[in-house]
C-alpha cells in the first residue's frame, strides 16, 4: 500500500488508525506527521506518534511528542503518565 496525502484531518486520522490496525506503522506515521504539518495542535496525532516511536524504541522522539502536548496542555494527565512510564523504561 502507498501513502496518499489527504487534506481533511478527520479522514487522515481515520486512515492512520486503519494503517495501525493493519500493522502498517510506517504508513500511519506518515499520516500523523502530515496531520501535524497541517495543524500542530492535533493532540491525537501527537499521542499516536509518541506511541509509534515508543514501540520502535525511539524514546527520545516519543518524549518530544509528549512534551509538545504538555506545551499546549501543561496538566494533560495522559501525557504526564506516558512520560513517567517511559522514564521507568529508561532506567536499568
């Protein structure tokens, strides 16, 4: 399957989620990145990217996404919790 760039954010979110469910995280990642280019405030895309990066072992990239969530919503429990979980994963 190839990546096509939709301009409609709700459609792009649905397509990204479908790719995740179809075990195609690379395509989902492209959709989420495109969504954030269109609107950096789509927190759903930030959380999804953070999860993709976390599963790939790219904890620094995942942390970056979650910190961007916290820039917009400093008390976002989901982001704070995910950062805490990743901090525990980094510890030996």
